[in-house]
C-alpha cells in the first residue's frame, strides 16, 4: 500500500493522528529531503527508515519504490511541506503506483493554497490555482493576462526571490485592486496582507520580504 501523507506547512502540530499512526506503521518513508522530514519524525518519536524521493531522482527512485510496493512493502510518501503531489515530485510516484495497480490512499492535511484561500476572505466557491508562475517576465505576464480573464479567485505560489517582480507584473496586468499576500502560514512570522499591489510593494521595498508566499487575486 502507498500511503500519501500530508504533513505540516510550518507548525509541527498541524498533523493528524492518523498521519502519525501511518508514519509509525509503514516499512519505509519516502521524503523529498530526509533531513527535513527527520525533524518532524523526531518530534513525534517516529523511528522508521527514510529514503529520498525528489525532483532529480524521481524516475530511478520511483522504479525502486515501485518494486518494494510490488513486494508487498508499505510505503508512506511525504513532501517537505503540505500535501504530496501539490507541486512536488509526489505526483510522479502517485501516477506510477496507479499505472501499476498498487493500492493507494491519502491521509489529508494542510495545503498552503487552501490555507491562504480561506484566510484571504476572497470568494472560495470557485477558484483557480495557478501553481508557480513562469520565471521569465514575458511568459509570466502572458500567464497573468490569461488569468485576468478568469471570473474567479486566482491563487499562485511565490518565493521571496521573485515576489517583488511578480507583484509589479500583477499591478500592471490586474491594476490597483485589493489582493492578498499570505506569508509564512502557520509559522512564527505568519502574515496576511490585504491591500493593493502598490501598498504591498511599498511595504516590501521598505522591509525585505522573507519566507514563503501564496498570492490571492
Ligand atoms: N506541497 C505543498 C503544499 O501542499 O502546499 C507545496 C509545495 S511547493 C514546492 C512550495 C511553495 O508552497 C512555497 O514556495 C510557497 O509558495 C508555498 N508554501 C509552502 N508553505 C507555505 C507557508 N507556510 N506559507 C505560505 N506559503 C507556503
């Protein structure tokens, strides 16, 4: 059985009882970064073998994990933060398991964009999650122009390195409307800013933005 296990996006307490139980019971835990996941495992007194499964070894390691699953081993798949498969290599293993008729189940938990959507107060009955926007300015703006045509709440992920450039592009494409920047959710410096791009840009130009971000438009 492949157990897809959601883990915290910051606060280590945000894990379900079932997730802890499953992590304690499996033969092996496949993690993006074993050192990162060890912090969580140590916190809950879980001492199970771990192995790395990340972007650059996902094909070779995927086959290795598939063989173990075929032998009848129970494997838990976790990512560095939140829900495996949401913008991390978990997707590849989940697909491989499905194609090979491996039994799988999901132990639900946090996802950064759902937390941001709920906190934003923006309409949540219909929304579009755009993942990470393209790196290159031209492609990013084209993507934003396409998103601006949607008649629903739009969410995307962003890092501290690109947040200023992305906010400038949002300002240009969407104009001065209120957006929401959700930063470091569930962590010590959690912050939810509800303001126009201009105001947020001014704030971030004064105090360098740090951490992880979800943008809600
Ligand atoms: N699997 C994760 C999930 O379920 O949300 C997403 C993984 S993706 C590689 C990492 C991105 O998620 C970060 O760059 C950031 O945009 C967003 N993110 C993760 N944790 C966050 C947090 N605590 N606060 C705000 N955004 C977060």
